[in-house]
């Protein structure tokens, strides 16, 4: 089967399992996930959906997110959109009825773990629907569309640096530098455009206001007793300027007569927001950006292993709470200022802990072919930084292995943080990828070879620590008795009363 037909087949298999075109209200994708707006989520046949070979997992959030992996999702999405449009244009069938839930069985199977994972996702979604977390989600929506450009330009920048260091192709390296730097030079404009779009303003006006920040002639403007610099304030300034522009635009729409709205509203929006940006926001945002860079440097220079331990160990819980989205503008600010973010390689160790934990679970449950099959299918995406299938399909529903996986991430983060404290910065020129997929984006202050070596060693520490912690501390005897049984085997005999109490308190 050709690649095109394969992706079309994947889309065709997914559509009826999410209730058909009549149940789909919106279609989009990010780096790894097909994001669907659905009218009725009870129509989703999740068990059948996660059983599809191309589907690595599902995540329930404000949209229903199907994890397909990097590369594949960008090819499946247009095929899915075409099928939705074709079904709506014709005579769409009634949405498929939801699959009947599978009855519980003893021992625990991968299907039961998937059901528990779905329940945990639903609980997490309800818990995360607070005003603050919804605001963070909107901020993330501004920056997530920029990730493909950050990745592409980051890889080109890394290739250019390698050629310069080797003294190769001197006629090509200036061109590669221009290609790699062009987007970063104008990133404020894209942030302004997306900000206005996200908060209900006119996107092009948000981009116009933000473009003031990168205009070369702002150097002639004086604010707070000093001349401004092109780019001062960066993405934070662009974010603030565009938010102000949206506020001004909405106020203008209320009182400007319709007959002159097309002339007055854009003019007032750009003028008022532009003056506020030049004589206030650029300076203030520049100070905040400098503080973020200094704080990150101080944290790793003085905290080192301790800071890495906390960041690597707590990142996945932050993801579960929805607080990780606050890190996206911080990463972008660090990349804009220093050329790379030192936080992402440390946070990536959390995925290494998950991989190590999954390997330990695989060895500890030799008879449970159902869970082992799930791990085998999700392990390679885990190595590449796509951790959702392992988290929601294996470790989180089991409970204790999720905690020991976080411990593995903590040890990996501590290792990378220690080298940062010793003076070897390990950074990433883009956000989004993790695991092995982060190698092409690595950068630092001591050469690419040393940076890669430290990051690779950190991953190895995370794998080993996650494995050891899970193998020895991830299961109680009761859990092993329940889980380490073939799916078609009879239920194990009831344990003694003391063990029964243990079962009640420790079963996940």
C-alpha cells in the first residue's frame, strides 16, 4: 500500500469510530495529535479506536485528541478533512453507536488499563477546567502553531553551525544562517497575529502592532530615558501589545459608527496600541525577558542537580495538572534571547523515566500478554518522545509505576542539571520534540559533541533509574498476583484476609 493510501485508510478507519462526520465540529492537528471537536463524545468507540495500528493513544481535553505521532498526523489530517467534507456533501450515515463497554475480567488486561486511563483523562479534564488553566491553554494555543517553524529553523541552524565548525561549504553557510534566522527575527509578528486570533480580535491588526517591535527604526525612539532596541521585549512584548490591540479594537467596535468603522477602528487600534508598545510595553517586556533568562541561568548555575531533580521529576505531574503550558512562552523567550532553552532537555528526561518504567513492567509481567503487547507498540514512540501511549495506556492506570517513572525522570534531570551547574549548558533550539527526536535540535556552549554526549547520558540515566525504581518498587505482591496472569487464565484464588486489606488500599 502506498503512503498516500495508507494515510487515507487510517483516516477512513478513524472517522466512523468518532461518530462520523455528523459528530465532527472541527478538525486540526499539532505536532503529534489529530485534534477533533466533537458534538457528543459518547459516540466515540474508544476501545476500537485505540486498537487501530496507527493510533498511539487518545487524550481528552477541550478537543478530543488522537495521538498519531510526528509526520503521520500532518498527512492523515487532510485525508480526514476530505472524508468529513465528502460525507457531509453526500448523504451522511447516522453516527455510529458507541461500543458497549467490555466487561471486567480478571486478570487485568490492556483494555481495562485503557478504560482506567480514559477515566483518569476525564477526571483530569474536569480538574483542569479552572479559569487560570484555561487561560494558560489559550496562551499555549498562541505558541503551538509556531513549533514546526521553530523545529525546521532550529535543525537548519544546527546544520549550519556544524558546517561552520568543520570549515565546510563556506559559500552555503551564510545562506543557511539567513534561512535559520529569518523566522526568529520576525517571530514577534507571528505571536501578535496568533494572539489577536486567539482572543477574538483581527489577526492582521495583532501582527501589525507586534511588527513595531522588530522594526529597525525603533532605535530612534527613547523611552524611560534610553533608546529602544529592535526586538526589545520579544515575544512577551508582542503578546502584550496584541492583547492590548484586541482590547482597543473591541472597544472601538462598540462606539464607532458602522459607516466609518472600516477606517476608524483599524487606525485607532494600531495607533493607541503602537504608542503604548513603544513608550511602555517594549521596555517592560524587555526587562521581564532579561529576568527570565537570568533566572534560568541562576537556577541551573546554583541549583544544578537539585533543580534538575525537581524539574525532571515534576514535569509529568505538571502536565497532568495542565500547568506545563505556562512553560511555552518561557521556552520561546529563552530561545529568542540565548538561541536555545536549557529547560527543555531537562524536562525531556521525564519521558526517559517512562520508557524505563515500561521496560520494567514488560519484564515483571511475563504472563500478561495483553499489557506486554501494548508496551511493545508504544515503546518506540516513547523513545522518540511521544509519551502519551505509555502514560495513559500503561503507567498512569497502574498508579505506582507512574510514580517510579517520575523518579526515573528526576534522576535524568538531576544528571543534566549537574552538568549545567558545572558549566556545560545543554539546550534545545526549538520546542516540541523530546527523547531521541531532540538530538538534531541540541545546542550548547561547549560544542555539539559534548552537548549530545551529556544529553544522551542523561537519557540513559533516566532509562536505568526508571527501570530500577519500577522493577523493585513499582509493584506490590498483590498487584503482581492480579496482573501477572495470562488474559485467558482463570482468576487467582482469593488471598488471606490481611492480603485482602492490602488489595483494598493498594489496588489502582
